[in-house]
C-alpha cells in the first residue's frame, strides 16, 4: 500500500488495517529503476 508520511518518519511504523495493528517498513515509492527492483 502507499501512504504519504512526513519526512521525519523513521524506517518503521505501526498502522491499523481492518482493526489490527501491524508493523510496516517505510520505503521510497520508486519501486523499479531501469527494470531492476530497488528495495529488499
């Protein structure tokens, strides 16, 4: 999923999805560059 978050947000966060708290990773939205995946 995509979300807009403040720049000061750390590498991880907690979100609520369908009533459940989940830990998420915060990454930049550029998922593919020159045909190659740029995140782990």
